C-alpha cells in the first residue's frame, strides 16, 4: 500500500498529520483489506464513495490484529430515518462487524471513524454515517460500536454481512493519524 503524507492545520497546536492509503476501486472480490497499520495509530477514517455490491445485504467493517480479522464481539445497532417522521432502529445484536448500510444494488457513500480507546491499542470505538438513494428515496444510516481486540490493531476489512457478495463499483480509502 503506497502512503502519502497529508498536513492540515490544527485548531490549537499547529499541524496535525494524516497518512492517506491508496484508493481502491473494487469491481470484484468480497472484501477490501487495509493492512500494515502502524502500532501508534490513534484515529482512522474509512472513506467510501459510490460503493455498490452484487446483492442486497449489510456491509461491515471488521478490525484485525496479527491473528487475523475478528468477526465476533461487535454488538451494535443501526438507526435510519423512514418516510415522513418515521425513525427506525435495529435492535442491538452481534453483527460480525460494524454495520454500515443495507444496500439493494444501490451506490452509497459515507465515512467510518475509528478511534483508539486504550493505550495498548486493543480497545476501539467506531461510528459511521452513510447515504444512498434507492428507488428515488434518499436514505441515511448511522451506527456505532466498541470493540476490544485480542492484540494490537494492524488491519481493517470492508466486507458484506455474509461475506459472499462481490463489489461491483465505487472507491474506498483510509486516512489515519498517530
């Protein structure tokens, strides 16, 4: 993965550096992995633009350490507005990852924010916000979860809930900071 250094002005302490990964534009495969995260990473953004998959279902973010990706221990719910003044929330459940959005062959875009909780790099909090337009109806989804890994975070995966849907369009990248 090629990395580029990005600098932006901080609000109180000068420059804050972010490293940008290499943009991935998947048109096949069932997962996109970003590996080799440094041991001092504290904040990670996963940025997704016009992503689409081959079948309807939930998309997930999974975290991994040197032992691989962890697929349990993500108890979360997803909130989304409905028609009119309706608002829906899925009951909190084990989701095999942070649920991002439920798609029906509809391109969607959004951001996942992943922040380190502990100094040993095993405890993380994640939140996401996604938007798509399905059947001429605008649709947004919000989710959050905390996850404790068995070791230090080294990798992030974007996949589908059942792990078998393939990517057909879109762009994915990460930004991270120590």
